[in-house]
C-alpha cells in the first residue's frame, strides 16, 4: 500500500513536470511566432539577395529573425553571413534588421539602393567582396554607425551626401578604387572614431574641415596620392591612438604637435618628400608600441633616454633616414622585438647585447667601426654592409662596404629560382632559394650569391618569406614559387667579373586568387632598383602582366664594376595591405637570370685584377716591341717591315686584306675614336669579326704609339685579354688587328 502511494505521487509529479515543459515550449513558440519582421524589410532583403546573388539567405520571410539558419552561415574566419535582428519593439513582437555583415563571400554587382528600405540598419559590412559601382546616395537616410566596404571595387568620388549620415562612428573604405579629392563635407561627421581610407587613389590635400574630427581614434591614409603638407590640425586629435600615413604623396616635416598625442600607440609614416626634419621629441609618447618613421628625411641622433620615454615599444623603424650617433641607448627599451635602422649614418661600435640578441634587429648599411664577432649567416641580425671599412681583415666580408669579393672575381652569370628548389629550364640550372629568411635576415648561398630581408608583415607571425602558387595557376616552371617581403629584399651577385650584364627579372602574381576579377580587389605595388638606380617605380605585376598568374620578364643592361651586383626590391607603402590577407603586399619576385653582354672567353677583366696572358703571346709581342723600337731609331724602314712580316707571319695582314674587311675603312664601319686614330669593325673572308685600330700615320709619333700599344699589351697578364690577332705595317699605315668584342669597348676590356 505504501509502495503504491509513493508510485502514484511520483507519477503525478512527473506528469506535472511534463505539462510545465510543454507549456514553456508553447509559450516560447508563441513568442517566436509573434516576433515578426515587417513586410517592407522582408522585401528589401529579398531584393538585396537577388541583386547580389546571396545564396546563403534561404527563404527569407517574416519569421526569419526567429530562425537564424535563414540568414546566418559561418564558413570560415572572416568568411560569413551574419544578419542581426532587434526584436524588442512593440512588446517584443516586432523585429527590425540592425546589422548586416557579408564578409569574404565573393559577392559581385553594384551596391543596392534597397538598403535604404531598412530604416533601423546601424551596420553594413561588405568587407572583401567584388562589389562595384559607386556609393548609393539613398543610403544617407540610414542611421548607420558603421559602414565598411573594405576591399571591394567601389569607384568614383566619395559623395558628399555620405556626410548626412551624422550617426557614423566608423567609416571604412580602404582598398577600393575611389579617387579624387576627399569631400570637405566629411568634416561634419564629428562622431567619427575610425576613418580608414588607405589603398585608394585619393588626391590633393586633406580638407581643412577635417580639423573638426576631434573624436578620431584611428585614421589611415596609406598608399593614397593625398598630397600637400602634413596638416598641423592632426595634433589636435587628442583621442587619436593610431595614425597610418605610409606611401602617400605628402611632404614633411611631420608636425611636432603629432608627437604630443599622448594616447598614440601606433604611428606609421613613410616615404615623405622634403624638407629634412630633426629627430622628433618623443617625451609624450609613453604609450607607443609601434613607431615607424621610415624614409622621412630625419637627421639627428637617437635620444639617450628613449627607453624611459617609450617603455612599451615593440617595433621601431627608422630605416632609410639620416640618423647619426650610436645605438647604445636602445638597450634600455626592454620590450623591443623589431628594430630597423638600415640605411642610416650610425657610427660607433655595435654593442655586444645587440650581437647576442634573439630579437629581430637590422643595422645594415651604416658606418659602424670596431671589431665584430658576427657571422654572415645570422637569421635574426642583419648587419650587411654596416661597417665603414673595407680593409679590416677581422671583419667578415658581408659586413664591409660594397660587399667586396672575398676570392677572385670569377663568375659571369647567375640564375636563381626565387623561393623555390633547383630547376633546369632549357638546359640552364637555376639555383635553389629555400632559406626561410625573416624580418632581419642575411643568407649567403655560396661565394656566388646572397640575399637579405628587412621588415615584418603587419599583424602576421609568418616565418617564411616565400610563397607557392595554387595548383590551378597556368604558369609553371619558374613561376610556381616566389620570394616575398613586407618591406625590403635584396639579392647580391658576388664575385662577378667587371663588365656589362643582361639582368632578367621574372615576375608572376601568384598570391591573389586566380578567380580575381579584372581590376578586382588587391594591388601589389613596389619599386625595383639595380646597382642603386631605380628601374621600376610603382610596379604592379598583375597590371603589367595583364592578369593574376601570368608571367612577365623585365630586362635591363647594367654595369658591374666592383664585383657585386645588387638587386633591390622595396615597398614604398603603395597598394593594398590586408586583402586577400595581411601578407599579400610588398615585393615579390619569381626568378633572376644574369648573363654577360660580353664573351667571357675573349675579352673581360675584373676590376683591379690583371692576370696572366699566354706565355707564347707575351714573348712574341715583347720581341716585336724590341724590333720595332730598334728599327725606328735606326731609321731602317724597309728592313723593319720585312722583319715584322717574317716575325708575325701567322699574324700579319696586308693592307689589301684590311681594306677589303673594312670596306676601305668605310665610315659606317667606324666603331670608335682613340687618341691616336679611329677603330673600325671588319669581317675577314672566313667570317671572323675583327677590330682594326688605325694609327693616324706612320710617323715618329705614330710609330711610338704603335710600339706603346704592343708594349702595353705585352705587360698585361690576363687569360681573358682581348686577343691581338696581328698587325699591318705597309706604306704609311700602322694597323693593329684584334678580335671584335660585341657591345663593349676595347678600352673597357683592357682597363
């Protein structure tokens, strides 16, 4: 009986719980059914979906706010559809669309006007799509707080009507194709906190009305063509935490007021036009974490108390300036991870704490003195060409100015498969280039070539500074891999013979998606210099090659006079930096081919080096010298001619032969003029091409030059000296016949 009662009570209790659960579900269902999206907004969403072909929105209707799967899908990081409803209206029975985020979905088409029919919309984020056209003026009625069109194909001017959205706090238009001057009306958006305009084609100066934007915390105009002086009013943006102005067309100096913005944590300014500026006063920059003042024409020395001024500094870039003094004070910055001081005028000794650092420091191309224990293969410390001396044998060769050859200058070609393995292309072996490199690295493959890198990818921990093409790229061979860098990358041909070379640079853009629309999101822009001369400015691989994954070769004739060839790829802040990811910017190169514009077997010498000439030729020419000198002073002309012909039987030419070869010394065959007479190009009956040096006349002076010429050649001792084939002494003619050297001069070969 007792057991029966307990069972009955338990059953009743269970039934009550079930009824309560059902009731709660019913209430929740009734509540959800009551949360209705108005018909105007349903129609607007469907029209937007149709125009943009949004396949992720399914069966959009009045109940879609209650079913998240209708409008929301998460594909991967930064690739998703997220539509937010606010269902708090009319006692939680009515919903309104407040946020639409469609990021990285490859949407195309023009920005729909229908967004204006979503009257409660506070956020639009279409980052990294293929949307085009211009900004719809109808959007000015929206109560937007955030508008992000980062990384699309939006073109034309920013309409002044955008300034009517007075609620805007975040306006993000970076990495599009917007152009023209910035509308002064934007100065009315006094609530703005973030104004990101980088990677567009804006021109002219910043409007003076921007002085009103005193709530800004983040302002970026990198890679635009905005010009004029950096305005003083930026110093009045007291809430500013980040300021990016790399690669603009603006002129310095940086106003001193900017360095008094105490909330600043990130300041990046680069590649300013003149005039020079002194080293800035950093006393108010105690919160600074990332300070980039690259190529800003800064002179002066680093403050001795810099560590006290900026104790939290992690990244300091003062590269390509005119900074002087020593680097001792940098030890006092405890948090420093990245230091770039390349291409300055720093002096003194490199402290041992830098030589032993595990952080990424670049001190290359300075004027340090003293001893150094650094090797040429440091993975995180780049000190290439950083010492003022070339003579100190205790200094590693890579640290000396000009990277002098540490052996004989013996090479005359170079082939590198940048960022890839060894390859054989049309019988030519391209050497592997697989060193991971890094923010401040130097790598020497052999005694033939080396490379160095400077810079870190913003916001990325990427370790390897090379990349591979996707499998669906059409170009193969040399274009499957590439070397990349966020700032500066140099290749060096080492121990090359002096002379003129053909340098071929192979490029193919392999990091943008192959389905990238023509003129679509993203642009890689950088400069290329060879031997210190800039050959390519604002070079865009995709644009030049007319597409992603397509190859292009740039060829240049350059001189090597000191055994080292330098190829420098440099990012001057142009182009986009965050699309399709934060490592797709800066220099990229697929392969390098360097070949001589001379015959290495016949005519070229290394600078400062005169090696041996064949003993037989030396003896023969010395004997000719003695005979000529003796016969000239004895005045025995006929005997001299006879003996010369007998002596140089194999190398004696008749005047008739030379006239036939040079077409009777035709003006069209004249290739040069020496201090004692002209030089002609000729072709012998067997097809041999010759160079004929003609002394002005057979006289006392002419004979002396003739003797000196042979005497000079006799004194040289070089296996690759241009060959003297013979001479002609006939009538009043004194002629020397050499092998012909294509695209070069006899003087250059000999001297």
